[in-house]
């Protein structure tokens, strides 16, 4: 088993309120959950209008598959026109076996 935790920094330039930010963020999170079957949650910048940090947990059967899933998450967020991907931090989790 191979696993990784992603820390994704996002900017939402058109958000003029927390409500507008949440609308964009909830759409992006739902899209990732539905298309990638991953766990996703907002983990920082809850009260900032145009910024968010999202955590994503990924599991795969091989290192190559995990790398592919990370690249897919990055691509999906980069292709969205309603947000700007600032950066992604990847922490690979070790299998104790």
C-alpha cells in the first residue's frame, strides 16, 4: 500500500465574501471526491475570503499509481477557472511492512 497526504494552497480571486469562497471551494471539493474517491477537507484559512488550504488523502496499490493520482488532482485543480492553484505539498506516508 502506498499513501500520501497533500496540502494544497488555493487562491479564489473572484471571492468577495466567505459565502462566495465556500461556493467555489465546495464545488472543487465535491468534484475531487466524486471523480477521484479521495478524502478532502479545508484545513486552514477558514475565515479568509480569497485563500484556502485543502488537505487530500490518497491511497494506491503502487508508487506509480499514487504518483498518477497526485498528478490527476493537480491537473483537475489547475484546469478550474474559478480558482488559482498556488502550490501543492506532498507527504508520502510509509507502509510499516
